[in-house]
């Protein structure tokens, strides 16, 4: 073998090695791009026929039942969702034996923002036996605020009705609330006289 042929063979081997190296690197980049588009939003936990009890200092704060609850935690903003509906009993320290109730066809809870949303035939019954009916409602747990822009139908325990055509906002214990563009049939005995 001549000196020239040996150099030529080494150059070809070096070029072939570089081509394989760059080919592997470019394949690796392509795999990265492909994997980047893959869905990582999948439930990390699935609970069927859920029955959840939340306590604070020994006192039951909340009881929730749902046919299906899914927890999504492998994303930037983790959340829990009840796609097949949910029933919640919530307890107040003032009336621990009389729970309020929430039912909805769908519910979602953002764990980071402490933000709840419920949709689809939402019914809230306060521990004062007032019923609120709407299609969607949002609860900002940090601000202790419940609100909706949907039409809200309220029925009081004495049969009085109120319609908030443009929604409402309320404290999360329903001790105060405001309705927007409202009308209704209210018991006149409940309206305070001037000066009282």
C-alpha cells in the first residue's frame, strides 16, 4: 500500500466518522423536537367512586363524592377534575350540624391558585336553606369570593325568589352577596322599615 492510498483511506474514514457523528446528533435533535410535542397532560391519580373528607383541627370541613376524580400534577399548573359530576357537603363552624350543599355536572380545582370552578346545572344550598341555581360558578378560595356572570335563581326558605340576570358575587360563607340586574318576588315582611 502506498503512502498516498493510506492518507486517502484515513481521510475517507475520518469523513465517514464525522458523517455518522453529525447524523446521530441530527437524529437526536429530531427526537427532541418530536418528544416536545407529546402530551404530558395525563392524570397521575384516578379515583373511582370517590368519597373524600377534608378536616381542619379535627372538624369536618368538607365531604365530597364523585363517580370519577382525576389529578393532573405533571404540568405547570396542577389541577384536579371531576368530569362526571360532584356532590359536596360543606360545614361551617357556626352551624356544624347543618351542612351546605353543592352539586354540579363538572368541577375543577387549581391547586396552585386555590381556585375552583363548577359547571353544568350547578346547585348551591346554604346552611340557611337558601338555594342558588346557575350554570357555572367560580370560587377564589384565597379571596374567599364566589361569583358568576350567569343568570342566578335564588329561592329562600320562605319561598321568596330572586333572579340575578347578570350574575352575582358573594362571600364564600354566603353571609353577604350582591346580585346584578335583579328582579324577583320577595316577602315584604323581610324588608326592614326605615329607621330600624
